[in-house]
């Protein structure tokens, strides 16, 4: 290098830099083309509370069986990814019943507050917990307005192979991401359609011709605590929002 | 005040010292044992659950961290603001600040769902999270206080003590603010979601930190036979009164605002009237024992001269502070989340229900162990390094001291 | 005199202690890996032995955070091939004996199976 004029040295450096940049960027190009969560999609649910019978728990049972979160008969510490909430208007006596789960918000407070970034939103809108880096601080449980998260208080065995879960981490409804990635629908949707009132449908909120968009345009839907501005991906119809 | 006051190590050879050290070490060891027990069996052996996610360990650890940040105020008075009267106390103040913060930090680290994940926590940061940025503030504060103590103890570094003091003081302020915002940023809960949390926690940290400092100073001087004069006691008394009053002020503002906004009437009714243990702790613990009684003991003419009254006031401020944190942290979770405003709600996941909390032995031992670790650090450090002034008698400190007449 | 005696005893115990690898003299047994299914692994054994940790960590982030499934180093695929009857699981086929054989020997603890089931499922989840 010492004997050569500055121009040649400069050219060599630039060539090396360009090659390095190309090598660094090239895998990214292939990554973009790979499968995985598609940011053009936004998975969501639409729940028609008027089709929910008060004592029907088919969605809860299906979720529990699918993801394996049965309890230890300790209701205070057992996880509940989805539950049926019963409402009553004290002024009129009218009642509703509807399932509530992680609302898969567009601006999830749980993602904002997670100190390690374990609570994250996938490109297609599904909010998940990366249990590899969850340290079990439970701050997301403090932050969630919908009580969507549960902490795993006891040792777990016999996990489902597509739904890993372990003690000391936080978990919540995954919208059956393993089913969605395989082109299917969440377990609660399937069970409600076949054994319940057909109250829950799932789909791509971004698809104007999809089921959810068409029903939302026809009937008018709302979100729980929409005043918080979190824009949940779970829409409700026929509920006092 | 004609001579500078020397600082000297404590002898640390008395039976009382060793017994005390042994007791603290036993408590700290029990806390570690409790951690292993909780970690092995899962958090279901504690009173914390899916409704009350943060419990006693968080109350105690946040108290310790706040007290740590506030205990540095005494050092700041002399190092930053130039009140040389407090200069002999600066080293003890720094030591206490670092020790309390470390104790609080150890509790919160040991309470994690997986403390073995500490390495994970240190290598993955989401800076939008107040909890993550707080960890950096804690570490920064610890380093700054240590550096400050070094500038005091190394004669060649003495001229940098003002700069180091400013840095440590600002970091201490950011620690208290950060903890307040951990709660203040939570829009979900009716009892939080308020900017007043930040200044209120700064006031709380000053108050709790000074109260702990007063008790540690009085205890250390009394047990090592070093004189503690009425002059410095009077200064500390006035400061305690001011800080306790400011905390009471912010509490009043917080609840007045809640009472004005109809939206918050539910949670205000819960805390102020119908919350059972939370209402009791608020009025009896936080307001009466933690606010009104200490102010009376500090300012009433009959109690002004009594040293015992000041010590009692400091102890009361601590009890009141613990009550306040219990009401904020646990009371805020006990009140149910509001998903459907105006509706009566029930579910298998305790929607709409007030959530009870009963701490169990493992989590209580874990919490107290953190305090034990903090005081262990202070006790051992005082024995090996010069933290405690030889004398704080009026003759040495009071600039207007006149020896009592001979008659 | 006594101090040198104590040092001698100390050295004798720790230098002449049990040799490293022999199972007959009470050490940790040298790993003997159970035969896996299929012809060969997704990468040469030497490569996997050294780098399987990196591959798995990279794969887990791709799957968990990006949703890319069925990659070359998918943990589920490892389990399907490397599972063998496990006494701790009442004879069911799990991958624990395979992983534990080397990890116990090298004293490198892993916590994959705190969350992931080590059992071979023998099939794909229904769509």
C-alpha cells in the first residue's frame, strides 16, 4: 500500500466497502422474499355478542384444549387466555355475555412497557410474548387495560408442541398463530362455528373484501375502551362499548 | 465552628455490633433461600397472582430505592448547595444512598419470574419501557454516588466533589421521577395514569430517605458513643417537616383531582372509603401516621426540643411511606380494571371484582432481606472506612455556638 | 510444619483425584448418542456438534418473531429425528436423553424444555 498513489488506495477502499455493503445487504433481500408474517395483512377477530349465550364456554374450552393451559384448580393463579365476561346494565337490567382475550392492539401498551422487548407485535398485527427473553417482571400485566395477560405461576409439563409455555414467563392469546401461519383459523373461531353460536369470525382486517370488513361495514362495530386509542384488532358487535 | 470535623471508622467490636450483623446476615440469607424456594416452586407459593401481579416485594423494594435516592439529599446540601454545616454528613449520606438502592435493586431482581434471566435483561433493552431505562438510571446513580464518595475520600479529588455531587443528585432525581413514571405511564389503571406521580415520588423519596438517614445517624452515633448535637438535629428536623408536608400536599392534590373528575369517582371511593385495608392504610397509615403526626412532632413547641420526638417522627414517616406505597401499588391493582364503563361485570377471571392480597412468608422474607442487605452494607462499610463523623456536637458544628455559662 | 502438612494433603486430594472420563471409576459417563432416525442430520455431525446452539438460537428468532416456520434448524424437526425412549417420560420417545447425554457431560445447562415439550409428536398440527 505504501508505494501506490493515493487514488489507487482510495479506489480499493471504495471497492471493498461496496462489496461489504453488498454482502451485508444481500441476505436482507432474500429475507424479504422469504415466508413469514406478512406486514400487508392485519389479523383480527369480529365478535357478535348477540350470538353469545350466557352459559356457553365453547371458545374457552377449545382454546384451553388447543393451547394446553389447563389449570391446577387455583383460579387466582391459573392462566386464562380467554374468558367469558357477563355484563349487566344496572339502570335497565339488560345483560350481555361475550368472550374477552388479548385484543391485539395496534399500539399495545404491553409492548411499550416490556423492558426486554419480549412482548412484541408481529408484522401482521398479532401481539405475542417471546418467552426466550421474557424475564417475568409482569409489567405488561400491569399495563394491559384488558387483563389479557397471565403469568405462569407453576411448573408446566406436556406442553403442546406448537404452543410452548413455561413457568416464570407471561403468556396470552396468540390468536392461534400456529394455525394462522398454516392457513387456518383460531381454535375458538372453529369451535364457536361448530358448537357455539357462530359469534366469532377471524380474518384479515386489511382485506376490504374479507368477512370482517364486509360485516363491519354493514352492521357497525366497536372496540373495548376505544377511548384509550389503542386500536385493538378485536372488534365487537352488539356490546355496550 | 473553628475546626473541621474528622471522620473515623467505627470500632465494630462490641457484642451488639456482631449480634446485629449476624441478625442482618441471617435475614439476608433467608431472603436468598426464599428466592430459591419461590423460583423452584413457581410464584404460586406467594400471594401474588394474575390479579395482583406486583406485591409486597415491590412495595419494599420501591421504598428502598426511593429512600436511597432521597438519602443523597443530605450530601447534596453540602456538596452542591454549599451548606457547609452538613458537610460532615456527606459521606454517610452517600453510603446510605448507595446501600439502600442496592438493597432495593436486589429484591426486585430476585422477585423476577426468572432471576436467571438477569443476563437476558442486561442484553435486551427496550428503551421505550420506563422499567428498562430505570435500570440504567439505578446503575448510573450507583456509579455516580460511588464516584462522589471517592472524590470526598481521596484528598486529591476533593475539588471535584461538587461536580460529582451535582451528577449524583441529578441522577437521584431521575431515579425517583422514573419510578413515579413507571406507574404514571400506565393508562390502563384508574389509580395511576397521572403525571403527578413523578413529582409526588420525588417528594416521597426526599421524605423517606431523610427519615431513614436520621434514624441511621442517631443509631450509629448513640451506639458508638459519638456526640450528636442539637444544632444538626434541629436542621434535620426542619428538613423532615418540610419534606413530609410536601408529600402531604401532593397526596391532597392527587385525590382532589380524582374527586373532581367524575370518571375517577369509582377508584377514589375505593381508596378513600370502601377499600377495607387500603382505606385503613391510607387514612391511618399514610395521612395520620405518615403526615399529620410527624408534622405535629416536628413543629409543635412542646416537641421541638425533644430528640425522641424527632426519632419517632422519622419512624412514623417510614411507616406512613410504606403504607402509601402499599395503597398505590397494591390498592391500584385491587381496584378492578374498567373494560365496560358503567356496567356491572363478572367473569371467571375476576373481572369487576375487588382483588384481595395476602402476602405469604416467602415473599415477606424476600422483601425484608433486601432491607437487611442495605443495612449490612452500611454497617460493614462504617467499620472499614471513614464514614461516620467523630463528633457532631454543637461546639464543633454550630457557627453561633456559645458555651453554656458556668452558673 | 502443620501448615505445609495441610497444603500437602490438599494437593494430594485434588491432584490425584478421580480421572476425567472413565465411568468405571465413578465419573460422568462419556456421551453415547442414541441412533437418530433418517440417514443423516441436516448438517455434518462435526458442524452440528460445534454450532447447533447458534443455529437453534437464530432459528428460534426467525420463527418466534418473524413467523418463518419449518426452517432447516427447526427444533421440532430435531425432536422428530432425535427422540428416543425416555425412562423419565414413562418410556415415551423424547429428545431429552439425546440432548442430556452431551449437555450433562459438558455441564452446559439448557432451558429449552422448560417451555418446549421434548416429546416427539409424530405429526404436524392440524391447520
